[in-house]
C-alpha cells in the first residue's frame, strides 16, 4: 500500500456504480455541527430511516454525506435536523470549494493584518517622528514620566490589539518546548516595552544616560511585521496559481441523460456509466468514452499539446478538456477522485510540498535556529554589559532586542518550498508532472539522456511498408498468415501487421501453440502450418536459410524500416518491413537537449541498420541497437558506471525496470493516457520537447532555490552579528531595532517574491 | 555585580538549551486509533503522540491558526502533505506503521510534532 494514498482531505462521496439504464439518484448533503466520530452513526441512521433511502454514508473528514435512493432533499435535511444537526444540499467540486474557502479565509486574515499594521504604525510613526525631531526620548522630569506612562499604556494597547497573535503564539510554543518566529518577535518587542516601563516607573534602578524610551520600536516592529506578513500572504497566494488553474478546469455541473431525460446535476453526483452530454464550448466534466457524435477537443490545459484532438465514438475524453466543435454524448468511465485530472491535481499538490535534498540543510538549521538566536541575544547583551561603553545597559538592551528582531527563520524556511511550489506548478502547466522534490533536483543535473526509440522518438504506431516475397505464397496469403499469428501478440509491430491485414479485408485465423521468444520474435501454428516471424536471430535459431534475402533486409533497414523474416514450414516466405514514423519535432527537441550539454543516447530492440537510420535522422550519434527488453536497465547502469547522471525516457510500461534504474525516469505519454505513478517525471504529451522543458524548468527552479537559500543565509549570517554590534568597535555602528524589524519583515517577502519570478519562466520556444 | 550578571546570563543560556533542546515533552497516548490535533497559536496540540505499531490510525487536524505558516502539514516519511483549511477538520488516515518516530511539521519546521510508534 502506498502510504501517500492513505490520506484524504476532501474525500469525494463513496463511488457508486451505476448500471446502464438503472435510475437511482445520488445526493450529497453537507452537515454542520458534527463534532465527533459517533455523530456519523447517528446521522447515517437518521437518514437511512427516511423512506426511499437505500444507503447513507458519511465522510467525517469533510462533513459530507452521500445518500442514494429516491427521497427528496427536503426530507433528508429535515431528518438530519431532527437528529440535532444542520444540513444543506451541496453543489460544486470539493477541491474548488476548499479553494474558495481558503481564499476567503486568506482575505479575512489579510484584512486583519492590514488593520493591525495601520494601528501599530499609526502609533509608531508619530512616536518615531517625535524622537527624530525633538531628539532623545529620555525621561528627566515628573511631567515627562506621566506623559511617557500614557504612551506606554497606548503601546501596550497596540501590543494587545495588533500583536496579540505573536505573544499568544510565543507562549503556546514555549509551553510546548518549541520556539518560532513569534518567540523572537514577542521577546524583542516585549523587552523593549518592559525596559521602557522600568525607565518610567523605576528610573532610580538605571543610570541617567540609560533612561531611554523604546516604545516607538515596539509599535513600529509590530506594524512592520504585520505588513510583511500581509504582503507575504498575497505573494504566497500567487505561488499556488498553477494548482488553482488545474482545479478550475473542472466544471461544477454536468448534463446527464437519465431515463431519456437530460438533467443538470452537480459533478459529484455523476455516476459510473452515466451518459453525459457536452455541447460545443463546454468543459468535459468527467472521464469517459464517446458514444455518439464527433468533435475536436482541446486538451492543451492538461497536456500542453496545442492542437485540438479529433474524437468520435470509442475515443476517450478526459475531464477538464474543452469541447470545441461538436455536441457529443459519452459514457462516464472514471468519476470523482479517479479522473485523470483529479489524479494530476493530487500529484502536483503532493510534489509541491515535497522538498528536494538541497533544502535539507536549511531544514536542519531551521530546527535549531530560534533558540540559537536567543542564546546569541543573551551573549550579545553580556558582551555589551562587560565590554561596552556607557550606558552599557541601554546598549545591551538595544543589541539583544535587535538580534532577536533581525533574525529571520522564515526566509530560510521558505527559500526551498516556495520555489518548489512555483516550479512544479510551472512544469504542470507545460504538461510535465514532477513526482517530488528529489526528482526535480536530479533532473536539473542530468548529464546523459537515454531515449527509447519506439514511442519516444517515433510515434510508436508502425505501418507495413514493404513485403518482399520469397516463396510461392502471395502477398495476401503471407499477410493473412503473419497477421493471424500476430493476433496473439501485443507488440507494436504486431498491431502494424494486423492493421495492414484488416485494411485489405483479410479474415484472420486462430493461432495455436503461440510462443513469444523475447528479443527474437514469435512462433506458432495455424491450420497445421509451422510459422516463424521475427529477426535473423530467430531464423538462425530455427535453422532457416535466409541468406538470399539478407541484402534486401539490410537495404530496408538502411531506410529506417524494421525488416522481419517470415517463415512457413521451415522455409522463408517473405521479408516484411514495418516502419514507425519519427515524430515531427523529435529532431528539434533532441537538438535542444544536446545544446544543453546532455549526451543523448538512443536505445532500441531494432537491428543495427534501422537504429542507425533513425539515429541519423534525429541527429543522435550514440545508440544501442538490438537491446533485449531485460537489457535496457543494464544499458542505463553502463552509462552510470561511466560517471553519467542518467535520465531514461520510455513509455513507462515496457521500460519500467530501466526507468527505475535511471537517476530520473521520464515516462512519455500520449494525451492523458499515462501511467502517472510509473515514473519520476511524467510527460503528458508525446513530444520530446516536454523532456527539454522538464529539464529547463528543473534547472530554473534549482537556480531559484539556490538564490533564495544564499540570500537567506547571507541575510542571517550578516544581519545577526551586525545587530549584535560587531561593527560598533570599528565604525560605531549599532542597528536601530526598527530598521531590524523592517529588514526582517521584508526578507521573507523577498524570498517569496523571488520564487514568484519563476512564474514568468518560459521554456525555450518551440 | 558583573559576576552576578554573567552568572545570570550563563544560567539563562543553560535554561534555553534545556528547555528547547534537552527537555523530553510528555506524550499523548492514542489507544482508540483516533486523535484530534489542534493547530493553534504556533503549535500542534498535542505535539507528541504515541501510537501503537501495526495499527491503522486516524489523525484529525483542526487548524485554528490563521497564520499562513500553519497552512501546510507534512509527514515526510510517509510522503504525506496536506493543505489545512482554516476551521475545517482534515483527516489523515495512517496505515499500520512500523515502530519508530515519524516527524510531522509545517513547511518551515516551525510547527513541529512527533508520532512515536511503539
């Protein structure tokens, strides 16, 4: 069991299977007031007691309950209310609703932070201006004491109104034996306020020179940090734009045909096998298979593939794509969290929160950071008290406060995750799904890339191009026999042979004793005739003389075609050539990789001549031909032994061991029909440009992380000693705590903003 | 006088080291396979949770802290990451776990907790 699959946040209602033609309504209610797990049983029982209800299942995590049966929503809501809870009918996707709630909560928090900031700066700025204009903020006369006492009380009001969350947070963390940014702010501002109050209330404890008031620092720091948090919240919102866009792709309702009637229902209520109607311009609500109508569908939002794809009966459609031209009916095959879109969203979310190894050092530092800063603050105060000039106590207080305030664990902690968030999202926009932070980091450092030929460089849809006869059998007879034999095989070449036979209207026979010989070909019998179909190795193995036709085979191979020998009853009957067209943009994408200094190597099971011809057409110099499927992984490790950091690109199914062996495995998909779980990086579209894009995005993200980490390290490494007064002996420089507050507030904002720059990253034009 | 101040300073440093690094916090024992963890005021409450090994457990996180730092919850060893919506419970179903310690924390490791599986 993959642990990642075991967590659920906004579970969709349990999936119910709907047999075609069966009419059974599914309704979802949202429950309020259910605070414990035992409420679940109570609510379910209350609903099950309603006449017409077949089943009621509650999801405690998101407080939703899925009900099947024919009861009206009014009856259901009233039953829940009688049980002592509130209920409401729901519509819309859980992800979209959660997003909306999060945005509303963020907006409310932003307004609160801005209000905090206005109040604190409203007190702090006049105080600071007074200090700058009038001069020293000292207490000398009794009248001044009373006046400053009033200011002290006002500042306390600011601390309570605008800074309460710092103090409560610091206290709670302290009780839990942990410390965070709140601890530093609470200690810094608290120290400044307490010291000032001691100056006012007990001035005799302090020498005259040290009777300085720091209320302005307390108010200003609280104001600036609230401002920094508010701006950071806005900037953070932008880092998740990509996932918001993906979530937004899913429509909230769907038109479903039930009992001959077209009805509009919430997307959660669409059941498997429902017939869904989509008109031009509408989004596809769930995954399915077209049953009626023809259209062109724009899948670019999911795959990055710009051209709309033609769809007709039997073709798959995926949720989130846009129906462009015709009206279609399709049968729902995957709904709720099973749709490709839901899985993509899930994977992107997971990857956005995973950390590449480069962030581990910062993580370790973060864990020890705050207590270390507290110790530095104490040491700095002690140094001033022991060695500093008069008034030592004032200097000690200023330096300790400034150290506490300037230190910014946030900048360090946010450096990596913010960039990963934007980078992974950016990649998803280009149809590149990155599994986790580690894959992201390794992809940025790849030195060699192995490309599987079939389906990666080529379309993977081979066609029969030539049949060279070598016996009395006709072309149709050869093709009929070969295709009948191949009907037991799933090899792409088999499909080409069968397509060709079908095109000619040939009836296929049942093969017996079918046997696939890995790396050689296939054998079997049809109506008592012994058939062999494969490469020269198979012929040699079976002692078939093919010498007269090896030149023809070589000639075909030199044209990038795959020649195969076909023998009937121990005699060579024909050489059949199949060619797999090279994708239009393979050569350009491979050139992009090579331009980045990546050694590109092609891998194929085909013979040497075919491999050479394909390699030459796409500009690849190095290739491995005639590689048995089981040997692909060995070729990967061969390059690794040469010191290369190896990427392997394949279709994700046949190449699984090689993908796993590579430092980064890239699975290349066609459309959205991809095995998302099979590789480190999944390319949603078939183009190899996705590969170059993936590497470019990884490099850009890693670069961005490095800038952030460097900035955060330098900021703290330089800021803390300066705040402690390290420059004072030489330059007489000691930072004002207000400046430290401003620097701290904007250092984390800088990190988030720098990560946001990645949003504007463009993979090279193609 | 300075001697007292310096001793007080060193004592304060010792208290910081002990309180934040050396102290072993009390653990909340989960015996019914179900625990509610409130994210509030910069911390997880409870933060140290003792679970039975090889038994599935549900963690219900309830975020009451509006700070954006509290938004993300990570359990890196189990490859779990979740966005916690304010005032909305988020249930994480843990598979039966092998004995050991499993960290959970926010994106920046400022909010920290530990699952102790025995």
